[in-house]
C-alpha cells in the first residue's frame, strides 16, 4: 500500500503542476517525461496485481502437439515452438513485465514425417513464466497458403498447446506412487553425439490410471531424464486436477460444458487477410509475422485482464 500511496502523492503533485503549466509552456514540456514515467510505473504495478495465481512464479512446461492439418500442422507445431522461444529470449530493449526473459530448455521433440514436428516439450525458467504463459493453454489455429501444396491452396492447421507449472516433490498437490506409473527406457534419437545412441538414456513414463505419457531424452543421464519427466508428469496431473475442479464447479452451476477437451482460443490468419485474434478476449493484432516472431505480449495482458474480470463477475475463465 505504501507504494500506491506514494504513486498517488506523485499524481496529485503532477496534477497541480499541470494546472500551472497551462500558462507556462516550458514547464509543460518538462512535465512530459515525468508523466510518462508515472504512467509506466502505474501500468506495471497494475499488471503485478493480475498475477494472483499461487503458481504464477513457477517455471512453465510447454508441450505442443500436432492436430488436424497433416504436414502443415506439423510445420505449425515447429512455428509455435519458435514463437515461444523467441518470446522467452527477447533483446535487451524488449525486456518488460510481460516479457521478462527466460532460460529455455528443449526437453523432447518428435520429428514430423516430411517436415516440422509432431510434438515438442520445452521448459521456460524465469520470473512469472507460468503466470504469463498459462494464457497460451488451448488450441491454436493457423490459416495460410500452404508451402507444401503445389497448387498454392489455403490450408487450416491446428495444434494443442499445454502449459503446466513445473512442480517438485516438495509440493504435495500431486502425489504419484510407484505403482501408479510405468517407466520405459530407450535410446535417444536426437543430438548428443555417439553416447545417446549407445545407451538407453531416454525415459518414457506412463501414468497408468490417466494414460498420460511423458518422454524426455534431452539429458545424457537416464536418472536426470527421469527426474525431469517426473516433474513434467506432476505438472500435467496438476493441470488436469485444476481443469476437473473447474468442470465440477460448472456442473454445480448447471452450465453446459463442451464434450471435447480444450477449445480453439486463437486464430492466426495469413490469407486472405492478416490478423491474429484471441477468441476469448477479443484482442487483435494485424502484424501476424511480429506475433510469430514472439511478440505475444498483447495477448498475455489481454488474457490476464479478462481472467480477472471474469473472476470479479463470478464466472470461470477458460
């Protein structure tokens, strides 16, 4: 509260000076930088209030899975992976509350048949990584002229983005017993030199009751890959618990729920016009390429504000 009281005093002082500046053009010009600085600070503190999730400061595990669309959908998975990587690694002049800069570690990829990826899992480690990126959870739709179509026809592709907080054993929200899982090991197929091809260092963990599967082959150590896979599995189970709890709340309210898991949250249209639109918040950006280059801050802020508004109105955000 002290910080807000100080901002309020600064605003009152500036208001008084602004009244004097009506007759003093030099003073009015001097006030402009102070006014902009105050507005930026108020905006950042206002955004900080939106991170009210207890897991907001956790690292984020992002899994991208191919949907309908064939080769184009596999290419779409790779494009989305690049988008989140570019967002996480901004240049120095781009660092902000909504783009704080994160360390990126690629945990697992599944190559596409002809191009792109069937799936990818990456962990982003940084301030408020999960609090920001949970806005991306859902189905993403791309419309463009396919580079794989000799007739240059327009294609629609889908990919599912799942965002989970990275949890460790000390956090008791999710308990996994040894009989709850099956662990398989196999030889890694990615980069890493001869070592990965000669040892069964890659790990696949299957959660038996839910059918959830997590694969990690990034590290050369099987033990390390197992630890990472268990953290991801905890995050996925936690996410599922959150979704089921939300569905139960909706059922108590008598709301009609969609039968399918997830829903289309955002359209990326490159043909016949260029527009990225979030279907939950209504936020639109005309520069599709800038968004695909990592400039997703308008969508992150829009979702945070929409989510807070939905909570205030007693509704459940998706």
